[in-house]
C-alpha cells in the first residue's frame, strides 16, 4: 500500500516536473524574435504571392480562346473549318505581307498535291528563334488544323456532315456520380492532398523542432546550467518535457501556417478549382495523426539524445542532419509510391521505423482503402521503436549530458543504453 | 529530542562504488551527514568528490552500495529538499535573473508566484534589486555568483550540496557565502561543502571527510582529526620557561621561535607531565597548547600516505 502511494507520488512529481519544463521551454521559444519572425514569414510570403498573382496573373478559370490560324490553301480540297476553329484563308501574297508586317506570327500552307503530298508547311517570321509562347501557340493550332483537314477530306469524299463531325471528334466524356449527378474527377483526385500535406508538415516539423531541441539542450550545456537543472529534474522528465514543450512550439508554427492556408484557401479556390469541395476521410486523417505523433516522438527522442551527446551546437546540427535525412527518404522515392504502392520498396519504407511515418502518410494519401496489414505492421514497428528510442535516449541523456565539451565514445553510449536502471 | 535527532540523517552513504571505464572513481565509500552541521568534503583533484555529490543528487547512479537521502532513495521524492551549487555553474544568458530563479524555484516544487516573490526578495536582499530584470548576459561576474547562490537556497532546502563554492569568488561574495553557509546550518540545514581552501574548511566545517582516489582517508570532527595528527609536541609562551635541552624530564627537545617554545615530548610523557614540571619550575605560563598541525599540513600528509586521523 505504502509502495503504491510512493509510486503514485513519483508519477505525479514526474508529470509535474515534465509540465514545468514543457511550459517553460514552450513559452521561451514562442517569445523569441526568431520564432515570431519565422512564423510570420510563410503567411506573409503566401499573402504576397496571392497579391502578385491577382495583380499580374491571368485567372486560369477563364477558358482559353480557340487557337486562331491563317492558312494558304493551294490544294484542290475546299477547307471545312472544324466547330469552334478560328481559321482564316488567305492567298500567299497577303500572308507574306502580314507576316512581314508582324501582323501574323506564322501561317500554314496546304500544298497543291494534298492529300497525296501530306506535308504542311508552317512559315514563321525569320530572324529570331522560336520562343516558348510560339511552341505553345503551335501546339494549339496543329490539332485545329488537323480536325479541319479531316473534315474537309471527308466532305470531299461525300460523307454526311454529321458523320464527318463524329469521325473528326468521336467521343465526348461527361463525369457523373452513381446517382447521375455531375461530378468533377479532378476534384476527387485531389483527396490525397491532406495526407500529403501531413507528410510535408511532418518532415517540416521534424526539422523545425529538432532545431529547437538541439538549441535548448546544447544551450543548457554550453551555459553550464544543465547540472543545476539536473539536480532538480531527473533526466527522463527533463527530456520528455523538452520534447513536449518544443514539439508544441514547432506545432504552433505549423498550426499558424495551416490556419493561414485555410484562410487563404477560399481565395485560392478561384484559381485552383480542383480543390473546391474537397472531402477527406476522417479515418485517413486519424491514421495520419497517429503516424505523425509516433513519428514525432521517435525523432524527438533521437534529437534529444543527439543534443546530449554533441559537444557543441555545430556538431549537434551535423548529427541531427544525418538522422533527419531518414525522414525525407520516402519523399525522395515518391515516384515508387505513385507507380506501385504494393512494391517491395514501398513496403520496406513503410515498415522501417525511421522512414515509416513519411512512407505511411504517402501511402494513405494514395490508397483508396488503407492497406490494413501494412498499417498494423508499420504501427507496431514504429510504436516499439518510439518506446525504445525514448528509453535509450533518456539513458544517453543521463550519461552524457554532463560531458562538457567532450565527445563520448560509441562504446560509452552503448554502455549507457544497456546499463541497468 | 532535538530537531536534528527527529528524522533520518539527511545523507547516509554506505559502501558506495562507482567506476568510469577502467577507473575506479569512488571505492567503497561510507559516511553520513547530520542535520545542522557543515561537512567539509576534501580531497585532491580527481579524488571523486564531484562524482559522490552527483550520486547523492541522483544525477548519476552508483555501481554498488547504498545512498539514502532523508531516509529514502535519492531522486524525485527528495530533490525539492536539496539545494545544489555545482562547480561548473552558469545562467541562461538571454533570460533575466528573476525569470531564471522563478524557473529553478518551480522545478523545486514552489508555485510560480511564490518562487518569483522569494526570488525578488532575495535579489533585493543581496543588492540586486535594480538588476533583477536584466538578462544574465548583462550582469557582472559577481552578480552572476550572487544569483547562483540565491538559486541554491531559494526554496529553503534542508540539505545543501556546495561543490567548490568559494572558487572564483571575490572577497565580498566569499564573505556573503560564508555567512550564508553558517546561516543555513544555524537554521538546521545540513551542508556538504567541497573545497580546496583549508582555511575555509577549518573555519566553517564541523566535520571533515577527506577522500583520495575514491577512498576515505580521514573522517571525523575537525578537532579530533587535528588531535589525531598531533605530533607529540606542546607550544608554550610565558616568562622564565626553561628552554635548554634536558632541562625538563618530560621533554626531549625545546625549540624557541617567535616568542614561543615548542617542546617535543619524551616517549611516555604526556602534556600534563610537562605542565606540572613547568609549574614546579616557577615559570609564568601564559599559553600552553598541544601543537596540532593545520588542516593544510594534515591534507598534505594524509594524501601523501599518512592515514591516522579517521576518528569515525
């Protein structure tokens, strides 16, 4: 009974100290000028981009006008413009004159021997190399000219105009839902955007928070405050308090960015119609959150240990960069996730603990139904790793935090991890 | 029953050992610290003093042996009763003194409000009232030292562990710390203090523990240890004292220096025998004192391998 009371008191003390450390590290971080500046920078940049886009951009929602083209028809086939085509027939002298004046960018010549001689000439202004907009214009003009010539050949062969039109444009696809209501496949296809956003936020918050954690731990070592702190707080609540407090600071930054994005979204919808009416499965969001939190705990423990081991800030950043790289690996293999989510590479990335969070967040984004077996294996692997990493990190924290300016040996670190108690 | 006797000893260390790599830093060390006393923790550099203090604070764990702090295992349950001034000490450079102290007080179980009020009161008491909102980076070294000392006693600990507290202190701050140590002892707190300054140890400490290579060399009250190292000599001052060799039966030799005569006692003779002889000789004795070595001499002799003062 007495032992149970003592254990209860220890647990309360542990949580109280953890809360004191977390609260203090959180408030200290979010009040820093660097934090406030960094947090405000992204929303400011987004706002600036929207402003620039509204000032100088052309709204993409307005359909582009049909490509206009000028044709010199030297063949015996009368031209029948395709529906909607802006086609103008002129003689060669007029075309040359307009091109020379700059009134035309180019014109097309249907040769006298057409269709036996199928080569169509495109005459463009000489003296300059084609620019991007020339290629874009030509790629719009060519299908229009092709449809026009197809219709013209069919009409010349005596095919009925309505049949000729169907030969030229055989199908017209309209998307509907099961109940027959119109739907937009582009909008549905963007259902993966939130889990993908989670993936990016996870990777970003890993780097942001690792920076805060390393800064906090190395600062306490360099300022020689850590021994006073350790005489009041055992290493475990100190480490977990820092992970929670600085993780919360990192998430605050991300939350501000997400909130800004949500506010900016209605404005962006006008320019990105595919995100209008976006619906995300709550199950996918829930799973993504679980992977996010477990992944953060695993990386947080590693970065806390790195801060304790590293003799200075520079070394701490180098070590953390090595571990942080694993968080990015699944994003480097994004192509494999798109090409075949069931591939061996994807499965390995989903099960290896350090790559599991970003891999599973991507996989959830791309799968119509969560791959439950892989989800379970990944959760088990990541959960076990996070627990072991936290335990090992707290032992490393205890053993190495007071090695001012000295780098512990690998043997020493392994000894600390495997030590009793 | 006095307050000191009421509870378990603030610190009991029994057969504690600690090894780092291939080096035995602390070997089978035992001692205790009583409430209301200052225990001087002496030893050469690398003797294992800081390691022992860190084990009492549960910053590191012993490989074997037992440590009890207020009757329980060191750690969470005891940490709010302990104040620690480490040898390597600093402050958060970009945080104000009062904010740092409030944080340290909160870690020791005080509410945020109480910690801040107490920190402000102590800062004012030590003349830092105008500097409490300044960042530590803007404070002088002397001010830093005062803030660090306040951090140690802010929560009125019942056990103070001070690792080389006088190192680098200016005379004013050294006196402040001396007064503080004695004040804490007088209110019933136990103080463990490591130092290389033997004069400070002799002035402030009630008992001493001297370790070397992690092993206990001397342990006991200052008086007993000095007596244990007494060399069988007596120092005498006065008029008409016979000082020629062989003039007194109980002394082998007599050396005059600075107005006093140092008599080396013959084997089997006691200071009382010498005193009686002097009285019978008609000499007027104004000072008669057993010649005990200074702590500095004892330290050098003990560390050089003359262990004979352990009176525990």
